[in-house]
């Protein structure tokens, strides 16, 4: 395959499974997460995986760009990071809201902006990972105001970006995921057991990112067996 794939949020759950899937497919994988030690331990057996620290709460542009400079001509960028607060609306603090929006939307926009100069000039695909909670018209759940609304912002970002860059070689789409058996799902819906495992969803996302940039742009796509 030999494509260069950048994954934001690659230390646990779907992100970890994505890194492993892309690595096994022969891609040059560059992954970012706040948990650098965890990534180093998880991916030590892969010579084609390179891990770097990234805190979306306070993006260090110099540190992020310095890492990207080692891996030019990026074919695929997958914005997978997410942060969840499960709390009744009247108990939400300003910090809850600020952190949710910074990690789930503003920080994603920042790193996407910084990645633009390093994308493959011939053809590149950016895939944003949102949630069914952020998909208009889907079922919504009490306690997830900060999470769902900040994930909805990524959907709007996808549509605006695609319009702004429609005459370029860069394509952007957004996948709104339903229930996948991760730690985040357990936090949102304690005790609920999903039928989809992280490895299954990672395989779907990887295939979509690898192939569908040729056909789709600015699309918000629900990927859900159950919600939750």
C-alpha cells in the first residue's frame, strides 16, 4: 500500500485498532495522542508506526508541525479523537463545555489546518469521526449535551471545508458512528454491550478512508447498527 496515514487519537479503542489495521496493510502510519507512552508500548512491534504526543486541549503548533515534517505527502488524515462528559445539563460547567468543544471540534480544526501543507498534492482524503449523537435527526440521550453538540460541530465543519476546498485535490468526509464497544461507550451507557468491536469499525473506517475520497466529498454519513 505504502500510503502515509495520519491518525489523531490513536492510543485506545477505535484509534488504536485503526493504527494496527493501517500498519498491517503496509501503510506508513503517524499517530498522535496525549498518551505517548501507551502508544509506544502498543505499537513497538511495528516498524512502520511513528507515535507523537498531542494534547488537543492546548495544541502545540510547533511540536505538531515538527512531527509532520518528518512525514511529508500525507495521503489520509483521520481525525478520530474524542472526549465525553456524561452529566445532566444543569450540572455542566464552563470547563466541561470548553474542554468538550476544544477536543472534539476546535482542536480538530487546528490540527487539520496545520496538516494542509503536508497533504499529498495529487490526492488526499480527510475523514472526521463524529457520532450519531451529532447526526441531525438521530436519537439523542440525556447527559450528553456537551459531547453531542461538539460532535455536531465537526459535521458542519466537514460541509464548510468541502465547499471551500472543492476545487482542490483534498476531499473531506465525516462518519457518524453508532455504538462500538469502547471505554467511551461504557462511560456514556454503563452496562450496555455493543455488537460492534473496535477492530470491526476500524476496518470499515480504514476502507472508507482509503477508497471513498474518489467518490465523496463533504458528506455526513451515519455508520450505525444500534444507537446506542
